[in-house]
């Protein structure tokens, strides 16, 4: 074997390069470019995320997932880490009104976009979102671990027009797993909230899968 040829890039180099590329579209203006270039000794970048209507700044590694940014850096622990592989739906949040699996996207990629977590659904006066209230009324949870992701996906289910029948609801919600098997009550909660959401203030006009 000819060992004079250079070896291919390592996995670490490939991941690092990919994260660097993902950071590029998140920087728009010259001012943002200058701020994004500022990093501390560990290589973390100064990022601003708009979460539940508020601008939140944090020094983050560009490889930090949105889920880890929310939970570990912004103290928003409502979004849960279940599988950390995009298979259980517990980490579901909304970005610009669209549901996303926050464990699968980089925080740096959603700078300048509207992020909504379970903490941001209730109105300023404390009144719950119709879907939150419906989950309580219908007892749509047991241990509650998956509930934040279930509720965010359930809102998307209604807003996308996929709540026309029980079967349609089950199909759309199949990406959100409940180990307690509260599925029948989750379906009932979505059916209860559906007519109320048609006039609910602050509900995204359309929520789609990303």
C-alpha cells in the first residue's frame, strides 16, 4: 500500500466543517457578521435567539443543537430530550410557526427566526392555550414527559388541517411517542381544542413539518 498519499478528512473535521457551513446563512448584516465573529477562548460564538417573543443571547458552540441551547443555556426545560435522535417527538418546538424536532437542528441555524416553546403558549395573563387546556380536561397525559412535544405537534395537527378524523389525527401524531399510552385521550384533546383554536389569538396561521 502506498502510504505517501494523504489520508482523507477525519470525522471530526467533517462535522466541524458542516457546522461552520451551517453558521453562514445565519449571519445577515455587517453588524451581525461582526458580532457572530466574536468568540471566546473555547471557540463559542455569541448568538441571539428569539424565543417566545424575547431576544435571548448566549455564547454557544456552533455545533449546539437548538434543544441543548434551550435547556442548558436558556433555562427553558419544557422541551424534553428523549431519544436525541429525532424519533420520539418529545423535543418538538415551533420555528416561524412550523413544528421542528429541536434535537436535530443547530441553534445557529435559527437565529433571526421566531422560536416558540411550551413555555410561550399561554397568554400574558396566564390563560392557557386551548390545546393545553384540552390536554388537562381530557387527561391527555400521565407521566407528562412527552406532553410538551405532544401539545406543540397537536397544535400543528389542527393548524395544518389534519384533525378531520380520529384516524387522520393518529397518523399525523404518530411521530410523537407516549410510553404511558395516553393516545386515545390525546386524540380527544385535539378534537376538543380544534373548534376553539379557530378563534384563538396568537395561534400560528399555518404550522408544517420541517
